[in-house]
């Protein structure tokens, strides 16, 4: 653990760049560039994953108990080195961990991430936290899955109620616009819904800040609600027609 700790401490020396550069985002990216080599070296030299887990646990405790000045240095190191290595460890060791251990490890990483960003960017973190609360309220108490199902139904109804969108969604199917005389033909809204997979998630305040710093886009701090729409092909071995994707995009603008 002590050897790993010496290796991981290198990027903190780059903290002085924050005082030398006027643009905090540029300074942040410069520190991260320095941390890349450290992460690579630590990944190669660490032969026992337990050493990294112990270091992560120590970091979580330090973020709770240290004074503000030392806590900032720990948070800076955690964001640039500990968390990326922790994510890598979680991916490589996923098969060897039980479901309960995976949940506990994920909670440890989330706790370190939240406390680190709250320490380094208290005002932005508080703003992102308020946006997350608003997004959670918009999703409702039923959770992201129910919200995704509601969006899927709304998308299907929007496409089915507009002949232009419906013809776009089924460009090769002339029967999509009219119902057959037989009762076996499904309504257009149902046919559309069967071709849509919708996923929703409320992001964390830390992930919004991470995206903002990575893209140098200050508006990304408001990007806290994610909605993914997958359009399936007419058959299992086919991709969706490009026009179907444009129909979904236009329908999303109408919601």
C-alpha cells in the first residue's frame, strides 16, 4: 500500500498549475494529462488489488475527516487518479465479485466522487445538486423505469398521430398508414412502440461536473437527466432505417 501511495501522489504536484493559469478548465486538463502516466504506472505495478481497495477506503475516510486544505489535495488526487483506477478495477474484477460486493464497491466510488467534487467545486456542486433534485422530481417517485415507459408511450402516440412522422418511421411499409380490415393488424401506435427501447437515468451532480470539465462546456452542469432511445429494425437481423431515426428525433422535439 505504501508503494502504491507514493506512486499515486505524483499528480498533486501539478496543483500549482491552478495558480499559474487563468483558465481553471485548462489547468484541470493539464493536471489530468499529468495523471495519465501515473495511472498507467500504478496499473502496471500494482499486483494486489487489495492494495488499491485499501487506498480507496483511506481516501474516503480522509475526505470526511481532514481539514479543508488537506481535504482539497486529497480530493484532487482522488478525482484524477483514484477514481479512474477504481473504475478500472471494478471492470476487471467484476466477475470475481458477488453482487453484494459490487454494490458496496460502487457505493465506495460514488461516495469518493461526490465528496471530491463537493470539496473542489462547492458552488458548482451545490448548483448541480439542485438540478439533480429537479430532475428527480420530474422523473417522479416511480423511478427512471416508469419515466422511460411513459416517454416511450408518448413517443409512440406522437408518431402514430402524425401521418408525416408515421410514413418516415415506416418508410418501406405502405400498410403502416392504414388499418387492415382484419382484427389481426395492430394499431400504428402499438407497432411503433414495439420498435422502441427507451432508457432513462438521473445523473449525479459529480458526473455532471465531470462532463463539464472534460468538455470545457459550462452548460453541461445542467445535463442531469439522460434519455436513450433505441430504434429496432423491422427484423432482428436488420438495423433501423435512417428515416425512422429522424422520425423519432422530430417526435422528441414535439414532446
